[in-house]
C-alpha cells in the first residue's frame, strides 16, 4: 500500500475533500431524520432533544456542517462545470481556489450568526 | 476484398476500445443522477440551512415551528424532496466510496447491505414522519 501513494495536487485534494464532506453531511442527515421524527412521538421530547442543538458544542458542530455543506456544494458545482463545459478544465485550479475562498468566507459569516448568542454572552454553555 | 481490409481497424492496444460502443448502463445514469440531483440539492439544502440556522436561531425551530411549517403541504413536499434526493445522492456517493476502499468482496457485500438497510429504513421512517404528522 505505502509503495503506491499518489501525491496529487489540488485536484486530488478537491477529490478527498468532496468525499470527506459528503460522508459527513450524509451522516448528519441520518441523525437529523431521527431527531425530527421525535416530533411525531412526543412534542415535549422533541423540544428537549432539539434544545441541545442550541448549546455551544453543537453550535460549533453546526458551523462545521455549514462548512462541509458549502464546500461540497461549491466543489460539486466545479465538478459539474469541468464535466459539462470543455473550456472549464483550463481554469480548474483557479476554480478550486475560488471554492476554498468562498467556503471560508461564507462559513465565517454564517458561523458568526450561528455563534452570535454565545459571542454576545446570552448563552454560557 | 481490398475495401474490407481498409475498414478493419488497426491492430493496437486501443482496438477493444475502438470497437466498444458507448452504452447507457446503470453507472452512466448514476453519474448523471449525481450531477443533476447535486444541482437541485445545492438550492434545497442551502435554503433549508439558511432558514433553520441563519434566518431563525436553531433554538427557535421547536415543535411549534414544525407545526407552523408543516401546516403548509408545500413545505412538506419541499422537506420530503430534500429527504429523498439527499438520501439517494448520499447512498450513491457512499456506494462509490465503499467500492473504492473495501477490497475484500465479502466485506463489501456486508458494508453495502448495512448501507442500503439503514438508508432504506430512514427513508421510510422520514417519509412516515412527514406524511403522518398531524401537529
């Protein structure tokens, strides 16, 4: 195995990033189906479990989810462009840079909104 | 006779490739499906996330929020489409990942059986939640 490690460049990192973020988002979706289903069993139970999403640890998890979702979306768009527009492959690298930059900026902006109750000291834990 | 000879492709390593006609098999459709469902999901998932985490704070999306939202059948349709496309896009992506990284056939069969069972069950369970919810 170790003799055949492919040391790829940006495209290889995009590929790995796409798999990892896709995997993470999919597993969140599986969890999310279960937590939402509680609303049909007992609304109070749903509220209690749902309230956990408001604590700091899970808010950080949500920022991570947003980052994964954004990277997977934007890189997916890059993949579609490379696949369907023959000219796009020439700009593949700069598009990957744009994917990273947009993911970073939008995650910080969205992350600020998600973490705002904590930043303003309205929730402590 | 000479004409027939001209029509024959050059014997080379590429010969089987030249003779193979493109066929639309399951993998072709799954390739297209990932791109088309992906484009739809960018809109559905990012809108959903923006509403439930940016427009509203996450603690505001309680049982009352669900009741208000699901009183409109269009929101149920939106959520169900997101559920169905998300799970299908995810199950196919994970199938590719399992095919790539699990090299022992028996292990791969087991892993895929688990993936299909869990995803299938959650598709059924999630659909049940959206359809049977009465507020």
